[in-house]
C-alpha cells in the first residue's frame, strides 16, 4: 500500500480553496436571507396600508379617528398603547403614516379615504451588506362605507351629518 505524499508547494491549497468557496457560499446564503426579509417587509407594509384604509372608511374624519387609523396601520390595533405596543414591522412609526380623506362630509358615495406609508427605511441586518434603503411609498384608497346607514348623496334620502363612530 502506497501512501501519497503532498509536495511541499501544495501545502495549504485546500485551506485557500475552502476560504474562496465559503466566502461565495455564505454571501449567497446571507443575500437570500436579506432578500427574504426585504420581501416580507414589503408585503407587511402593503398589507398594513390595506388594513388601515379599510378601517379608515368607517372612522370619523377627526383627530381621534386619524390617530386610531394610524395605530391600526402601525400596531394592528386602533386602541394600542403607543408606549408598550410593538409595531407590525420593526422601525415603522406613526410618523410614516398619512391618512387623508376627500369629500368626507358624512357618509357619501363620493367620499374616499387614503392611507399612505412613506419614507420607510429598511435596515439590513447583515453587517457586510450594511446600510439601509428607503422603500417606495405604499398607498391604498377606498370609497367611504355606509356601515348600514343610508348615504347622504344617494338621492337626498338622509342628511350629511351621519358619520358612524
């Protein structure tokens, strides 16, 4: 039985090959993980905007109503305690959320609520990639809901002072 001996000039070649392959492999693995986190964050923000605008269509167009909608977007609960509640997406704040109403003077068929999430910064977790990117704005609009009340611009059947709370 012959034992093969490495030449003196081949020593350490396996270590160099391993370092090159491991670097490429780990870069791909961490890239996939970061892309997955980014995609999850994108979907969560899009879903939060949708939930918020659905809630906004049945809320009052006042300061309390807008605050409740913002809490719904950020925390998933309109009655959340800002001091203790955990946001749906890490880093999302109520300052990132904008709630606007157009033609919202009571329950009208022509009313519209819009919820936008803007300037959200996605923070990379892998130190080698590092940094952050600003995601595009997420905006969703829906018409006002009657919530069982007769719309006031539906043929003069009701006054425009009806707004569900």
